[in-house]
C-alpha cells in the first residue's frame, strides 16, 4: 500500500477559502485595512486575518456581521452568487478611538513578560490613584466655594 506524502500544513477547507477570498475582495473594494475591517466585524485583527487566509471559518452570526460590515451578501461570501455588491456597508461610523486604543493595548499586554506586566500594572495603578486624588481635591475646592 502506497502512503501519501506528509504535507507540512493540512488542506484548507474550500468553504473557508471561498469566504476568505470574497471577504478580501470586498475589503479591498472598500479600501479598508484588515484592522479596520476587524473593528467593523467585532473580531480581533488576527482572527480576521485567519478568515481571509481561509485558516478559520467564521460562525454563522459572524458571517452575517462580516457580510454587513463589508456591504456584500452572505451568498457572495459563500460563493452562491457572483461578485455583485448588494448593499452598502453597515456600521459607517468606525469604532470609537478609545475602544480601538483599548484593543491595541490589550494586544500589547498579551506580548509582555511577567516583569513588564507587573511594571505596567504598578504604573497604571499609580495613574488611577493620582487621578482619584486630583478629583477629590477638585470636589473639596468646589464644595468650599459653594
């Protein structure tokens, strides 16, 4: 019996590849970065990249969000329709800057070692304490003037 040669990576699921290719095409038509598209869909940039590469198949609810964010139908994404653009993208307003910054910070925190994380935690705690003290002194000053 002849054995199949071992491949370095498993074959990608054809449906995942189809969805990824269609999502990539729709994203490029909208001139969005993967990070911007991920924000619109509500997933991490790394996860969105896996969708486009066909390494990960989105769940049904995420597929619907992807379709709405990219302004295309689910039929187009899964390959049941041509490249027609059926709708305008939903979520025309990008994610607010504080939320984007929070996600970026969260990604950065995941890459830190224990010492860096402990240092960051102490600094953040000091900033919060300082802000509370400042707010408390403002309240006292305001109360004294009224």
